[in-house]
């Protein structure tokens, strides 16, 4: 089952979706759609996000951060003060690049990750990291241009890129991340086909969905290959600080100010609900990137910017990151233990060093999409692997998220999932 | 002086902009930009927005709403309660279409404007109305497709559309708004050229920048012409409720659920800093529009959505709209009086029935762009008319905003502006 078929098949919260589509198909306005409109897909993650609110269901699907450890009462008082004392600024239009203080603080966050030379003047605050991915495709890609990405990669980036008719092509990875030799080979092959490669999109630390981390040596090698081939690296690093051992790997941007456009996010170190991230942009690319951001949203919300800024200034944000690491590490361990305990022979999985996700591989021949329905019946939910690859084709993989679920629920969710996977494995053996 | 030249010439807050551009021009990454990247322009309004923070300057440029009459202390307590009591929802990811309650409330706001049949299921909450304009161009326009718009029209929409290589073409207007016969003639002419026309973008009530309102008869005629020609109407109505006499004209969407995609905004009835608006979408177009919104931002901020929702639920928002009308009406009168008092012969201006703006016309042959520098020296600032038209070409018009300035400052600002305009008028007479 493909990504598109899944979207049509899954029962949507707006259950008239399919009917709407059929209605549009026969409407005289159908001819008004752009070519790119037909490349914009329903995200399987978002479908499952909606399903996951069913009572009693244990969701191993959504990559939501754990927020209960945030000091909500205190944050409420902070928001109260922002509105009472600086409401005219918080509620008015702001600058298109984002507030100076927050851009300075984004540099502090990046310094904690190992980027020591970031200049606030090279930063644009974006409406979540997603919006920066949208702008990157807009500013760099003509229809048919190639963005290289990991196989598997983040479904939201795939949706953003494909909306611009980008030809998204994958590069194989192993347990150490993107394989440099495979990257070089893919570049040669695509150039032989006459393709124009613009970007390499990568999540080097605790890749979503695989949990795999690109090693330090390979980070250098990959940037070097891209530099030689005049391909810009689009480094997406929302989980970088969430390395369980507390020692984040230096991002690819560290030491490479010219060849890496770095995307940061406040969603995982603070909260997604503020919808704020940032882009650190090579100076020679800054102006066009920034203008494109402004053309989409005018400015990021001053109110949520001021809240994030106050959080980074007045709270022990790094303490929260540290306790989040411990929490996520514990949940990851619980999931690994449950998998070891419950999974049938022939099923393997990754052992992430940070982030939110474990990537499970079933034997060749299993399609994980139809298993989702059975999982929902059994009271749990995951994301099928095909969601994380461009184009059509089924997948024998699936993503499990441990970030938002207690250790007990993780154990129970995996227990519910196990017989479904066992049956699928057995069916392939017999077949 | 053209829009583009102006952007390069004006001293920007990021004063290295021009240098950056030159650096990019010679960088090996220059070839990485998409074709559309070269269509993305600096907004003159945003340039002037930055200049306007100079102390002592009276800005008649920015269309910022007046926020001092909002109950900021109370709003602070509301935000405090949202975070303390519903923080886990406010700070987490939310649904891509926006929250149910806010979509229902957007229907109430539209009902106050005269749209009585809006269904929350047809609404997407957007990151400001700007984001909906971006998505409209993305979903409907291939490069070279035409969007028709008023001459003049909103600069932010021009920037959003041109970023998709849309061929934006203008339709003449008079004191009653878009001229239906001119619209028909323009459609015939463009079709004869072989152009594909997708949308008519219009701000029918108190057009930005002209302040002109499309009459009720013409609203019907324009929608009918578009329906006959299979052109979708994109109705942008941020100021609709701000009609000075308290009787908003029914939007074009009222009674036309199939042929009008309606854009609403919380910026002018509440506050721009929350960056929230909405789109009411013909049902047969909903799915693709919504998916495109999601591909850009995943979801609008639950935190700011909950604040707006609480504002519409717990506060006398219509009372605030009523007092805003009175305030803006008074400021508009003050500006009209100052213009009558100060403007030299040969200068004319519009008499808006609502909204934020007055549109000033100088004699043919005057270019208002260079006058901006003189105005800044004299301690005031406006937006030159060329900003509000697609493409190149100078303009003998300029926009004055009365929304964010006291009656005293309006009088003083116009007094500072008058000798500059007088000199320009005299120069043309002599020439």
C-alpha cells in the first residue's frame, strides 16, 4: 500500500475528504489547480495524529515531545507579564527576520551544540522548522530539480519538497548514517541522467524516523562531497541536544559556514505549540531566503517569540534539556527492552543514541501499511515505513516513537503490537 | 524609481543587504537558486516599517492597528490561565486545520459581516492572511498563470504571488472599486494573448492602499463575470467590520459559496501579533488547499489560537470593533481635514468609508518614490504608490495610513509632508 493510497483509505477526522476530492474531480474549477497542487499529499503522520486521540489507544506514532515537566504555572505568569507590560509589542506586527534577542539566543542554543561562530545577522526566525523547509524548496528548486535525502527521512520535509514538484531522491544509509560512497555514486548517476541536484536534506542526529546518527567522520566526508559538487547541505537538527549521554555531536554546520544551511527548532527543547524555529543561513544566500520567508508570513509571531525568549532568558532551559534527555533515554530503554522481550525472530530495530524514534525492520515481503489497521484494532498505532520515502512503493519497516508515552504504556503498546507483527512474519515465511 | 530599485536604495536595518546580494552574485551557489527566487522582492512597506522606528518620525506609512484600547492586563491573565490550565494542549502540536472552536468562532465573525452559511468544516486557520495568499498562489498558479487584481492592490499579496512567478495583471478601478466592464475587457484581452487566468484577488472593502470600496451592485457583477469565465475570486477582507458607519457591506462570498475563496484575519479585529487568519474555502477546493497549508506550517500555533478563541468567547470583541471604528473614523476625519488644509492645488485623495488608508494622487509626471527621502528628512514617512502595482514603473500616487497615529500627529505629519508635495507639484508645472 502506498502513501497516497493510505491517505485515501484511512478514516479521516474530516471524513468527507474522499467525497470532497471526488467532487473537485468533476467540478469546473478542477482546471484551476496548479501542477504542483497534485503533488501535495496528506501526511500519514498527520492522519495517525488524528486517530491517536481515540480513548484507550496507546500511540507509538506521534513524535510529540514530553511537556509535563515544563513549569506551566510559571510560564503562565511569564506570558501574563509579557502581555501586561509589553503587550503593544507582543500583539503588533514585528520585523520579518524575527526579534533581535531571540536571534541572539538561537546562537546560544547552537553554541551548546557546537556551532560557535553563528551571527544573529545570519538568522531568520521561522514559523517552525517546517516553514523553513518549505522556503528552502521554494528558493532553491525548480520543478524537476533534485533534493537528495536519507532513506528514510522526515515525512513533513517530503511533503514540503514535493509540493514544489521537487524530484526527491534517496541515498542509502547504514547504522552510521548516510553512506558517503553511496552519496557520490548517486550524484554521479543523477548527473549522468542530466538531473540538477540542488540540496542534500539531512537529519544527521537521531534521524526521524530511523533514530540513526551520522558519525563525525562521515559528517566531514558528506559536507566535503557536497562542497565539491556544489550542492548545498540543508541540515535539520531538531533533536541535536537530546543525545542521551549529554554530549551532542557537532552539527555539520560547525566549521562549514558556507556550505550548510542549518535549521533549528524550539519544538523539542521547549514546545511545538509556539511554532517557532530558525534558519542559520550562509551569508551569500541570506537575502533571498529571508525575503521568501517574509513573503509567506510577513513576520513570526512576536507574542510567541517573546515567550520563547523569556523562557531561554529566565528559566533553566538547559536543565530542562538535561532532564528531558534522562526521560527520553529511560523511555528508549523501556522500548528496547519491550522489543527484545516481545518481537518475533526476523524482526530487527535500531538503537538510537538520542531523539524520539526507533525504526523497526520486518522481513522482506511484509508490507507494514495494512498492519496499521490491525494495530489500531489491537489498541496501538505506529507509522508505516512507506510514509518516510518519496514516491510510491511499500515498505517492510515502521516507526515507533517513545517520546510521548510512559514506560508502562510503551511495554503495553509493544505487547499489543507483537502478535500482529508475528502473524505478518509467519505469513511471509509460509508464503 | 521602481519597486526593486527602491528596495536596493533604501537604507535597510540589515545594512549589508546590498553587499550580501553582490556577494551572492559572484558565489558558486548562485546557480542553486530557483527561477522563482529572483521574483521575490523586498517589500517597500517592510523597509519603511523599519525606518519608522526612528525617534521623532511621524509614520503615516505602516498599516498597524491601534492596540492601546485592548485590555492588556486582562489578556495577560487569560494567557496565564491558558498556560496554567491547558498548557499541555497550548504548547503541543495541534491539528492542521486549526482548532474546532476557533473555526466555529470565525464563522460567527463572518456572520457579523453578512456571510450566514459558513461551515467550520470549510475553514482552515492560517498563519495570518498572508500565509493564505501564499498557499492560494501555490495551489492554483503555474508560472505564467495570471492573477487579476485591483490597481492598486496590497503589496504583501503582490510579493506572495510573484514568488510563484505569477503574471499579476491589474484591472482599473474608480471611486466605486473595480470596474466590471474593464474586468471583462481585460479578461478578453488576456485570453486573446493566450494567457490562463486563475484568480481575481480583490480587497473589496476599504482596499489597501486606496481605501476605495466596491459597491454592492459591482460585487454581484464582478462575481458573475468571474463565474462565467471560470475564474475563482480570492476575496481578502481584513477591514470589512471596520466600516465607520457600523454597517459592513456583505462580502462577495455571501451567497456565493462556490466561486469565492474568502480570507479573514484576526489582525485588525484583534491583534496582528498572534499571526492568525482563516480561509473559508469552496468545498470542492478544500482538500488541496488544506493539505498545502499543512505542508507549510504543520499547524497554526495552538497557544495563539487559544488566546484568540478566549478573546472572542470571554471579551466584548464586538464592543472593541465598535470603539475601533469610532477611533479610526476620527483619525480618518483628522487626516481628511489636514489634507484639505495643507495640500496644494492639483493633489487629490480618496474619502474612505472604513479601514486604515487614504490614497493621494499627485499630478501626472510626479514620481513619489524620491519624495520619500525628503519626507524622511522632514520627519514623516509614507508608502510610494509604485509599491502597490506589479512590475516596474513609477507612480504619482502615495498611501497614507491613519490607523496608528493620533489626530495631532496626523495633522503634524501632513504639515511636514505638504511642502515636499508642493515643491514636486510646482516642479512638474514648471517642467
